[in-house]
C-alpha cells in the first residue's frame, strides 16, 4: 500500500515498508539530500524537517507517520535562500563543515515562526538539542538574533 | 558563464612544459601550471576547455571570469576560499569574478612536497593547507600576472615596467590606457617557459588587498540551502547500498555467519566476507539495514585486543612510568635533568591522565564507489582529507594503476583527523568490486563510534625542580600509552626556558585502533604541562601569568601572545563572584596561542561551567581573518567539549559507548562567550585550525584550581570526577 504525503508542496507517494524511516525516503528515494543523517536516534538534530509545521527528527520517524501530512525540508524552506535565517546564516558566516546546518536552520525556523523576537535564553533552550561538532553555536545564536531583527 | 564544470580525467599525461597556443574566436585562455611549467591552450569554444587534463591552477576566460582550483580538502576549515585568495592576491584578480572548483587529484602538480618520496601529497592535515601552499600560490599568482603584463606590453609596445595592475585590469598610466584580464585573454600568448619570479618580487604584505581582508566563504551559501554535496548525497545510476557488520573487537575475524538466510532477504543482492566483518549489499538502505540486523556472525577468538580493559590498563600505566628500568624513548633531552632534580630546592611531581576521545565528525563515514565491470578502473565519490592517498588505496585493492581511478572530492561533514585514513574507502571498493556496480557504503553513528579510531588514552608523569630563587631548573615528562607519535605531539616545551629537561615516551600495545584527532597529542600534553606549571606557580606563591612570563622571557613572540590574552581578560582584575580564571599557553602547527577560561562550579551536580574564554593567537599573516576567527572558536569549543565531557572506554576490547546519548558533547547551553584576538604579524602564516585547542584543558583546570583549590588531573573533567574531588 502506497503511503502518500506532500514534500515541499509536491505530492509524493512511496511503496517502501511503512516502518522505513522518513529520512531514507527523503534522501534516497526522493533525492532530497539537504536533510542529513548523523545519529539515527534523534539526539543530534541534523535530520530535522517540518511535519505540518512542527520540527521533527526524520531519522526516527517512520514514513507511515507522514501519511497525509505536509513535509518541508531545507530545500523547501525557500527556493532561493531568501528565508531570513538563510540570509542571516550567510551574513554571520555560520557554517564550517556545514553538515548539521540544515537541521539547525529548520529547528530555528520553528522558533521564529512561533516567536518573532526570542530572548537569548529562549534561543538556547530551543536550539540545545542540535549538535554542531565544528563549534558554530555562537554564530548560530547571532544569526538567529539577526534574523529575528531583520526578518 | 560557466566552463569546465566537469573535470576531465584527472591524470595528466602531458609533459610539464607542454605548450599549446590559444587561437580562434571565443576561446578561453588558460594559464596552467604543472610543477611550474606554464601552458596555455585552446579549446573548441569556451565551454569545452578541459583544463584539468593539464593540471591547471587558473583559467581566465574572455568574459573575465577566473577559475581557480583548490587543491585541499574542504572539511569546514575554509581552505577552499583561503587558498584561491592567496593566488588571486598576487595575480591581482578581481575577486568578484573568481570561481572555485576542486582541483584534479594530481599530487605531482597540486601536492605539497612531502610524502611519496618528495613527489607531493594531497593530504589536508595538521593545519597545513594555508601554511603549506602560501608561497607556492603567491608565486603562481605573480607568474600569471607577469604573463598578462608581458602580453599587454607587446600589444601596446610599451616597456613592461610602465604597466601596473588593478583588480583584473592592466593599466598604462602614461597613456591612460586600461585593459581587462578578460580582454587580454582574447589575444594573449603564453611563453613556453614561465617568467622567473622570486619571492623578492612578490607584493609587500602591506599592499595586500585580499589577504588579511575577509571575503565570504565560497562554500557557505550552499551550506544554508542543502545543496552542498557530501559523498553521502551522491546518487549514481544503478547504485546499490552497502553496510558492514564489523568485529566488535579490533582485528576480530568472522568465522562463519548465516549467509543463506541473509542473502534470501528482500532486496539483498549479496553478502561479502571481509577480513574483519561481513558486508551486505542491496537495493535500498532500508532493506540493507534490516538484513544487517539479521546477520548472526561467529567471531573467531584470538584478537589481541579481546582482553583489553581501558580503565584497568590506564591505571596500570603508573607502574610503567614508575619502573626503574628506563623503558622510555627519549623525545627531548637537555642538560642533566635527574641530577638537577636531585639538587633542586623543591621538587614537584604529578600524574595526569586522559581517556580515549572520539572524532564525532557529524557526517558518518561513507563513500560511493563504482568499480568498472572489467575491474580495470573505478570512479569514487568521497569526502577525504587524503585525496591522493585515497586513490592509491583504491588502486591497490584493485591491483591497477592510479591513472585508472577517477576520484570526485566531495565536501567533508567534518574531518577532525578521522578522514585522513582511507579504511572506509577500501571497504567500499571491496563491496563495489564484489558486484561490479556502484555501491554507496553507509556507516551508522554506532558503526562510526564503535569502530572508531580514537585519540589514545595516556598517562603523563611530570616532575620538576625549582631552585632557591624560584627558578624552574629541571623538568621531566614521561608519557605512557599506545599510539607512538600520537602521544608525543605537543610534549615539548620550546618556549619555556628550563635548562635541564628529559622528555620521554613509554609505549605499550593494546591492539586497538588509534588515530590523529584535532591537534593530536597537544590536547592532553598541553593540559598536563600547563596544569603542572600552574601548580608549581601556586606553591611558589607566584601569579601564574608572571610565572610564565619569567619562563618565556627570551621568547618575544610567545610573550606577546601571553601579554595579549592577559590584557584581553584583564588578568588580575575583578572576577564575578563564584567564578575564577585560569591561564594556559601552547604552540601548535607553528602558531602560538594563550587562553584564559572563566569558570564556575555547580557543586551539587559537579558540572563545571565555562562562562568566558579569551584567546590570543599569533599565526603569522592571517589570510582570512573572519574564517580564522571561526577556526579558533571551533578549536576552543572542540577542546572544551573534550575536556569537559568526552570519554571512550573499552572493555573486553569492545567500545562501551555507541552514540551521542552516551558520548555527550558540548551543546549550545554549554557555550562560553568567546573573544579572539590575533597578534599582528607579517611572518609566514602558520596553522590555525588546531591552534586554540591545546590551551583549553589547562585553562579550565587552572581556573578550577583557583576556584576550589583542587587539581583536576584526569581528562575529561566529568561531573563524577569533579564530585569525587570536591566531595
């Protein structure tokens, strides 16, 4: 039985086993590779996507849980890097290796969607589940603050 | 306009001074270097230039766009921007027209002149990219500029000495004429021999327009929209997926496994027996995951590591360091340290320990390999710190020449030293070779951690003697552990004037995998050295800053770095209640760094909180200050993370941790405010990627001692250890 849902506004369906993790459908079936796999157990945040607007870890989510819902990946956040967070990320020169940054941006986007002017403490609380091995946390913080001002 | 998007076969068969003339309309002009032979060549239309076949550094198109090849791995350290900046500086290129691509993997042309018997090696390690390529790229840029000037001088019939350049433009001030590099490319001819340029003809650093002035990093926009390509993102037609179940004990061999059962599972193409594991290949990731989970492997007994218990072994290192018989290999020797210790007015001794540390680069290891059906060639997509080494490793597995290997370098989702080894590529070659189809080999996080190659655990035994006037006269340092040179990096103290020194390594062997980690041995060695010095200073009732000033009184560059950080942190000034500060100094990759940490302690939990960290660095000329700052910040975060949280233990030869839930790392809520300052310098650049990491452990331990009076002597300073100390 095909599982149908939307990704970045486009209808998709998959015949994959329902317990297949959503990330493999996105990355290997749909070739939307901006979403990254890192821990595979939902503790690092690299795989964060939006499911009906909520930040969700796609590495642990079975694709069946996406049925009938709307998935947004980093590729769908904007079509032209025009999201205020993407602009701020470039302005603050945030990424180093860059591998965690899709997840960071997708996580941050749900904060700004709910709270246009978060405090520093609110940002830290919201972002604390996202690991960055290169140590870009300070720049991520500044970029979110910039986006909240300029967005 | 884009040209040459797809590099051609990346092995040059052309002699080094081959010369082809540009001719015809709409052609690109290319200045190309193979070991300093310049070549220009034409192609049929500007889209068809296949510069890589010639080993190009630079290609100037008639539209003025300038393609510069980057020879280094891009793992987040920014070399892909910094190296082209160096070349563009001397070339006087208009940076807004510069495009950057990975160079072909030709170590003879693009390598640094170490390894392979001096023939060059494309390996991005040890913070060497900018420092290693700096002069080479400046000379290349200057030679290209000179070729352009000579062409204009001929064209306008003016002495070349009357010509100057502005960004991508040649100017003849006397006649007011100007011509762009793109316009020159339309008619230029190149000499068969490069013009001689020596270092005296290079720009004065005071005239730099690009070096020392930050440009946005080339790779960053693509890292904000998901388009940056890592090897794990590659899809090749007909590609299969592979995973491997590896021996939980290093060097353990699979004796037997349920091959028929796994082979029959849905989507599974085949299984492959490897020396230390069993590979599963199939049509989809999800099917391969299921099949690998279903593998039941009997492992042969007898691997050397199968009785290894890291905690017990580390504790037993004290017997080795304390042994009467000199088992150690001398690393540095000066004066007569034993005699000086005997004669000292006061002697100090302390043992410091460090646990294994894991790289934890965010992108788990992976590679895509397509071995040709006849087995006589292969195509590789990989993120590796060692591109030329990867080609050689793949060629060796297949028993073919490296010329038959096409390697596409991808971005690295972190290197940290792990990705200079080609082990994961060799695995992928074996899998692809078994099916003669493209295979994407995936490692899970658990694979990456449990089959990790760790920064070695070790014991540092230090002793020092101080004379009646408070001068340190004797210094002995013995490091005990497995890993040879991994243990001795950073163990010397070249900036401290101590007349009698004996520094040695005592090696043991546990049969486990060990590897370079960011800053290698500097992390634990500088921690031990700086914490020990702090302890002596405290006992001598001397301020630790002044104590170090005295020791490095004859090292002005080091002194400047130390003084700079003291000024930044207002050393000796007021510190917020409940906090204290600690200082440390260290040198790495030719750069000098000093750090001050300001910490507090949550006594109930035993958690150390680092609130602020100041870091002063002398790295010579800083090519890209903003990115260099990011590297120093990253090194501090990595260093603090390892010093506060990170610990791998092995029992019965098996790694006890498996993922980020039981291998905690620094998160945003743990971040200190970081202040970085570079000491102004016109010295040759030195490495910055690792420069700050060595000072983190010592600065935190010394701040903790200032706060509590207790000495942390075991990395990491995890809450359980802190509680045991302060309890």
